[in-house]
């Protein structure tokens, strides 16, 4: 039996947090189950690496080296702090980190390839490789039988760089070959979330915040007993605590509730995490690394119970109103044509609605793709675009929840299905009083 523990960016953000991971693992050992650890890059590292990738791709080598050096100093400072009294371990760990940085420098020195997404994926895994090297070294000094493993050896994906899909058969067989023997010996394999490799052995990544998904993929491949995801919140809350004051915690929730709320913007988990777990009925516990003794929120196969109102907000949305130019009805061939463009651009449609001669779509507004879509379709359709919007998803909503959430927001589109209300809204700025 195996339990998977996933530690996100916040739980390995600095030396103190890394020490806490060791304490949690020492307190949570269960003779009956082996443990496998999945770890993200230290907080904000991936954002920093994205900036480095952008500068590198734009040929700004000096700028990218400057940023890479700052990242290096920051990681080295954490090592200095952790291993101040263990010079031998410190030297060998610093040498390991140095090798990783040298590889990144080589990449930045070369002529960048044509494809940015490919370039991005060759550089970005550095964050997870660094954090896992540091954490593995620390846990070993704390007496835990940890074995560092490179996730690229067993997480196999296709070559949809930055949003790679798991090649399940190969991943499952590699996981069983490489991980099961270690688990049987009661070793603790420690590996990276978020990263994988293609059949040509290029790096790939599973989409931002994808480490939760890696934990679920490994749980599926190894028929794990349970997944524990350690966060800086006490569990899954009914709303984003950065936007709402003291939203209550959900002690238990169904896979369905979890997938709906995360798909629509509850950033506590990557939405792809739920499917592999649901498919094998593996429970997921989201719990706090700040209060490790407290039980977290348990996501599993629950009978649909009554829930309090749950609010998710998806930002960076665009609303497109697409109308036929000649007043003809919106017909299947129009919709099918539109969706061909949308699929090719990998745009994500979050909501849609049609009328006689128009079709409205709420889409995630990223990477200049909305502009590209408009350009491609405007010969055939009249297109009106509103940007910088939010998509609010209210589940189990009561009228007063709706009212509270919509304060200072203008509703542009509203849909209701059962007890779920979805609203595309514009956040209103305060209007200056003029006399
Ligand atoms: P990590 O990267 O450390 O795994 P994340 O920062 O990606 O963790 O996710 C945890 C954060 O998600 C919390 O700090 C919290 O601010 C935010 N969050 C947004 N919506 C919710 C929600 N409904 N419940 C709990 N946390 C939420
Ligand atoms: N480090 C990656 C990110 O920040 C993956 C993750 O943390 O889940 O997106
Ligand atoms: Mg994260």
C-alpha cells in the first residue's frame, strides 16, 4: 500500500518550510503504507523561470543570465542556511545544483529554437529539479530513507509542450518498474511534480500548477491508497481566501464538486487532478502544512450532500459576441467552423450561449490568442470583444450570496443550470464624483 504526499511551492518556499516537511513526514509515518513524495519548485521559482525563458527566447542573453544568477543565489542561500553545520553535504549539494545551472546556461547561450513552447519546456523543469535536490538532501540528513528520482524517467508525455498529455500505458509500466521495488523496500521515492519527457527524451511540462496532477497520475499508476496534498490553507474552502474573508472549510466533498469548482477557478488544486483519482476511487486529502495535526478536506466518492454556497472566480476572461454578417441564422456549419479555429488555437471555452443570429463565447484570454481568433474569423462574422472580465461560478448559491458577490460588478451574461449560476461580469472601478 502506498500513500502519496505532495508538497507544493509554498511548503518548500524556504529553509524553515523545508525543515517543516521533515517534521511532517516524521510525524506521519504509518507502518502499513509506503510513501512517495511529489514536490514542486520553491515558491515563485517557476514565475522567475518564465521571465528567464522569455528573455532567452527574445535573444536577451545577458538579461536572462542576470535573472538566472539571482535564482541561483536564492537557492544557494537556502542551502547555506540548511546545511550550515554540515559542510560535506553542503558542498556536494551545491555541486549538484551547479550542474543544473550550467545546463540552463547552455540552453540560454544557444540560438533559441523556432517554437517557444518547446524552448520553455526545456528550461522550466529546472525549478523542480533544484527544489527536489535540496529537499532530498535535507530529508536524508534527517534520517529519512529518501531516494531522489527524475520524474522524466517515468512520466511519459506527448509533445504538446507546456500542456503535455500523459502517455498512460508507458507511464504506468515505467512507474511500476522503477517505483514499486523501492516502495517494497520501504524506501521513500522523492520526485518532481509538473515535469515529464517525450518519447524523444525532450522535457515536457503538464501545465502551470501541474504538480497536483503528477501526484494523481502516480497514484493511479501505483494504485495508491490515498493522496495527501499539503497546502498553506486548512483544506478546500468555499471561496478563495485571498478574495473573501474567512470562507468556511469543506470537511468532505465529492469528486464531482471538486472538479467543478477547480475547473472554474478555485486555484487550490489543479483541475486535472481529480479524474485519475475518481477513476480508481482513490481519496484525496487537502491539508495544512501549518497545522499538520489537523485533518484536512477529504475528497472522495460522496453521496451528493447539501453543500454551503461555493464560489469560484476565473479571471482573465473575454466575451466574444459573434454574429453572422448577412442576418442568417447561426447554424451548425457556423458553429463547427468556429470550433475548428478555437481547437487549433487551443483556446478554452468556459461558457457559451446562442441567439438567432449571434453566438456568445466566454474564453480564457491568454497569450494573444483572442486577437488571433478574431483575425481569423472576422471575414465571415461580425465580432465584438470585451476583455478583462471575470467568470463567476456559484454552486449551491442562495440569493444573498449572489447579491454579495455581485456588489461592484456588472453582469454581462448569466446562465443557470440546476443550482449552479454562472455569470460573466465586469469588475467596476469606483467612479469619481464630479460636480
Ligand atoms: P501550492 O503551489 O503550494 O501547492 P497553491 O498556491 O497553488 O499551492 O494553492 C493554494 C492556494 O490556493 C491557497 O494559498 C489559497 O490562497 C488559494 N485558493 C484559491 N481558492 C481556494 C479555495 N477554494 N480553497 C482553498 N484555497 C484556495
Ligand atoms: N512549479 C509549477 C508551477 O508553479 C508546478 C506547480 O507548482 O504545481 O506552475
Ligand atoms: Mg502552486
